[in-house]
């Protein structure tokens, strides 16, 4: 069973500043469509068609990854230049690896062309997708350039100009939908929201690159989960963004609250999460078949109500 996790990368970014409209103003709240695409799914994980220097590639749509990643094999096929003198440490469930930067002159997604970008070239291929091995993952360094509306029931994804309009709500949200806020203490480039598990408030990463809901081992122990309990639980192999797979436990907790949604007796993977991932991951077992509107610049995520049973 697949549980990709966020990719923690230490990198230095230089961002050119420009005058922005006042947050919440009419100009800031204007919704301008710039592109879109149809996502496909492998093991319930959304896949994105992209163009890297004109060559077609398929990446995991991964809001749990801070940086866009390409496997070494895909980098060779796509002809991406790499700087072997620079090393980048990447961390995922299954361990740490040493990667290197790769250069993409033109990054195309959904009909939009982004200028020169750095990607992280890893020495391992992503596992757990059967015959549909992706070329890498599309991280928040690219996704955050847009406001993104996704219908995970159909795979339709629409890209809009990034805007700062915290009060905006999509028409489809309704009274039963969720508006989740990225708290002020969460640094830029992290998609984390508050959740409540068995009465304990935690920061959780909304992770479209993960199948399941997961909790960090230390947080599980703080809720009273003992080694003896875990030994009696079901185990499975985790295929993460790392060189090796990890054996993880699946423990059933009492109640998980995500905004207005309450999940009774949720089965949750207990694992050592990488630094920066928060205390939990909320994966596609929660997000699948829902509407979703993500605005990193507004620090808001709107998630539609669950489909009728």
C-alpha cells in the first residue's frame, strides 16, 4: 500500500518582489482562469501531465512535497541538466537520500509555461504504483504559483491566478463544506491545518501524495498508544519518497475531526514522519471524490462535503 510523504529539501530561493493588491480587495479577489488539465489516478493518487523542456512527463500531484522531484532515470530520459557538484539532502518515510539539482528551462503545466525552474533529481524511482511509475512529484514550489480547483471525483483540475482573498468561497462549497485555514505559525511552503484526534489538537499536512491518514509515532504515544498495542495491530509496507520501504503499523483511534468533518474509529498509519511534515498527514482516503480549492497565497483550503453514501 502506498503512502508517499512530503519531501523536505534545504534550498535557497530568491524571489523578485512586486506590488501586490490589497488583500481582500476587488482586484485581489478577481478569479482569472489561466489553464487546466485532467489528472489520472494510480493507486488513488492523482497524476499530472507536464512538459519539461518540451518533453512529456507524468508527476504525482503532491501537496505534501515542498519541492518538485524527478527521478534520475526520468532526468536522463528528459535530458535535464544536473549539477553534480551540489548535493541536497531529502527526507521521506524510509530514510534519507542525497540528491542533486536539475535545471528545467521551460516548465509547462495545464497550458501554462513557467520560466526556468530547479527540480530535485533523486537517485531512486517512486514505488508502489504498479506499472504506472511516475517520473517524480509536483510539489508546492510549483502548485503555489496558482489557485487550484480540483474535482477529485473526475480528475478535472483548473488553474487560476494566485490571489490573496481569504473570504472567498467557491459556489459548490455549501453549508456542509470545510474551509480550513493554514495557521500563522505554519511557515510558507507548508500546507498544514489544525485537526483534532481523540481530543488532542495537532497540525496535519493535507497530502494529496499519500493514500492514507498517518500520525507521527511520538504523537501516537502521547495519545496513549503503546508498543504492545502496535505489536497487535496490522502492519503494511510503506512506499515513500525515499530509497527504502518501511514497515508501518495501522492503529484504530477513537475520533478524528477535520474542520466540520468527524471520522469515527479511523484506521491511521503510525510512523516516524519526516521533520516538517507536522504531527499528521491527511491523505487521499479523506480527499478522494471531493471538490477542493487551494489558495496558498490566501492560506485557505476549501474542501467540499463528502459524497452521498
